[in-house]
């Protein structure tokens, strides 16, 4: 088995998958939807930030300030225009020791609007 190669947040692009990243959680926003457990988390590293969508049991795993390791994460396009990083059943999500670098909130990959070109 190969050792995982980790990338920085600014290397994540629209419609891509297989990302291994280590990020620091800046903000958690739980969405109040009946019978559905979803949270949107703003996290990042020194290069960029991105919104991570947590579902079901993932919602209770983390709090603001925690550092997280995502393996085999993929990018889903929210309303076909905005990037959201997701860890599904084929990926892994876990808490890790603190990352010392400051999160670059100025380069938020999830606020960039993408347009589908046919």
C-alpha cells in the first residue's frame, strides 16, 4: 500500500477527487433541516480555505479550532457553481494534532463561482 500524498488547499479544483488534505476548522454552521444532519465547515491551510460538507455522524466529530485530515475527499459542486469538499463512504475523516499555520481566508475556493461549459 502506498503512503498518502497530501496536497495544499489551493491545489483543489472543481470536479476533482482523491484529495488528501490537512486543514484547520475556522467556522462550523449546522443547517437546521428536519430529519437531516448537515453542517458546512469553513476550513483551510496557509494557501487557501474551502467549505467542507459534513453529513450524519460526521457532524458531531469536530468543533471550531480543530484540525482535520481528509483522505480521498472529492469536490461536489453546490448548485452546479460552488465547490464543496466532501468525504463519502470511500474516504476517511479524522481529527489530527494542531496545525501551526494561519488559515488563508482571503483565498476561499468555495466563493468562486464556476460555470459549466459545454
